[in-house]
C-alpha cells in the first residue's frame, strides 16, 4: 500500500502570498524595510514549522533535520531478519504502544510507503494521540489523494528492533492495514533484501 506525501496547496498559497507582499513592498519606500522584515520573518517561521512538522514523515526532510540537529526520533536494536511471506511481502509481528500497555499487530513492511501508516483502530489501541497538523497532511495512495491525521507512536518493537516516538499517519482510508514505511526504515543503519529475507541493521544494537 504505497503512501506518499502530496503537495499541500495551503502552504504554497501562503508562501506565494508572502512573496507577492515582499515584491509589492519594494515599491513603497516608507514601508519597504518594515514590511520586508515582517515578510521574511514570516517566511522563516513557515519554513521552520514545515521542517519540524514534516521531517518526521519525509525521509528527505529528515536528513535535512538531522543536519540541523532537529530530528525527533531514533531507531535502535540488533540486526533482525524477516522471512518473506508466501504472498511475496514482508510482515512483522510488532508490539505497538508504551511498555506495559502495548498491543500486538501484524504490519506490512513497505519501502514504497514514505510514512508509517496505521488504521484508526490500531492507533487508538496503541494509545496514539491523533492531532491536526498546522499544514494539513495530504497523502497519495492507490485510491487517490487523501487527508490524514498525524500522531506519534510511543514505541514500536519487533525482534530486537525498537523505534521510539515514531511519527505515524492515521486515516480510515487505510482500512485495517497497518504499514511500516520509509520514515522507519531510513532511521536504520541499513536494510536490504537477500533472497527471501529482509535484513534490518540499526545504528545502536540493544538487547531485546
């Protein structure tokens, strides 16, 4: 179930309005400096907000955030091997939620999905607090573009791999399918497929 971040028209309309305001301000000498400072300050806030909110859902922005030291999630654990299912996909049986209150679910590992996606039922059972983003998150799926809510999973654990404070998206459009996406895989030291085995290697191995 590929899930990818779609362009957000609200953000780009606001960004365009600020740029137009900056151009117009250049024609008004008395207001030029004040308006320009306000516009560029607004642009800086918008870009920072976009980076902080979206780096958790976009691997490319995640690398930018890491370079700026504002990334917000880590994955750790020792190498884990997952055998391919008869249907040709890789699934993990994982525990989702805070220790002591986690629920067990079967998740599809999908490198074609930008974001880890949960059904509303799984998100609720795992204690994910769904919250609206400043800029509505639009996702491209096989069924078209949908709007999804966002949240953070306290912990996702399978084998000896553990992800904490993992960003997720939640939407009824996902049905009852739960997916581990690239925002999880990209935090690993490496991951690869050898024959019918998926091998996950975290940066910092830890005990199960």
